[in-house]
């Protein structure tokens, strides 16, 4: 539900999500709230009661739009309202949403939407981070992208969803491709060894290092071996983050 359906269609229509739509793994319907305007000027906003800057989206067009969509959905379809006031989006939330057959995203504009319709239809208030955007479309797209890639069939490599960042609360290890030497820098020799045991150990160690360096807040939730805990302590002590 949006005032800018072309924004959603354009972004979802390319790259991996575009391919997923064409293959029928996911379906995207961008519905224009303005089509449910109650007046001949197609206005959907009005001045806020109590005064103040900006305009507020009216309850009735949003409600009519919702009713039209919900008529085609399962009974308990979740309605996600994008707002900086919501719970901060995470990979865990993406996984939870990916289990739903259908989701409705409600994108607000102007200074927000009349609270009464939000109370009536919204099940989840979600923010994508502590900053304010001009509308809910980009946050909705962020969530749709993160959720789509967890839908079976969307990624052709099932493994990449398990080893990537945030699985096990660690960030992903660094990646290299050809050539073997670039700009005087060599690929770490272990990657050329073909020894799977050594490789797995190297990936794991690099994940711990990059997480300790960039997101030490995640380490508390990661399951680290005694050896890995010692590595983190050593890194903290030395402040030596180089590999
Ligand atoms: N709308 C405006 N800013 C937002 C944010 N950070 N997250 C979700 N919705 C928003």
C-alpha cells in the first residue's frame, strides 16, 4: 500500500527479486492508496488536528485500500507499517516474515497516517534504523528484499544463506577471486590449499576477527569456543585487527 507504486515495481522488478518474480517464487502487487481517495481531487492527506507542521494521511483511503487487498488475502494476513517508531528490523525478523504466505506493507508519507486506522489494521510496526526517511517505500523495499531471498528457490545456492553474515551472530569472512595477485596483494595461501578442514578453520577465524573488529556487540550472542574467546581477548588487548 503506497502512494508511489512505480517505486516498488521498479525496484522489485530487477536483479534477484526481478528474477524471482518472473519465476513465480514471489508475487508483488503495489497498490496505490490514491485510487481509494474519497474526493474528486484525489487528495489523501489533510492538516493535523492540534496544528503543527506537515500533513497527515487520512484514515479512510488507507482503510478502503486495505479492505480491497485483504479481500484477496488469507484471514490473518500481517500488516507491516514502516515507521521509525517501530521495532528495528533484523535478520531474525526477516526469517519470521519469510514463513508467511502473504504480507501487506503499509507505506506512509507526509508526517504520518491517522492513528485510528493504524490501530485498526496494523499488526507490526517496523523501523529499518535510527534515522528518518521521507516515506515508507525504501524501508518496505529493504524488508521485501531481505525476506524474498529467504524464500525457497529465490537464491540458487541454498548454502549462501547459511554461511552469510549474521548466521550464528557472526559476520561473513572476506572473499577473493581471480587474479591470485592484484595490486601487489596476494590471496591468502590457505584459500589455494584445497584442504577443506584448514579452509573451514580459516573462514571461522576470519568471521570471529571481522565481528570483533566491526560489531563487537554481536559477539555476546555468538557461540565461541574457549580458543576463540581467547582470540577475541588478544585482539582487544592488542587493538591489532590486521589479519
Ligand atoms: N519511515 C521513515 N523513516 C523510517 C525508518 N527509519 N524506518 C521505517 N520507516 C520509516
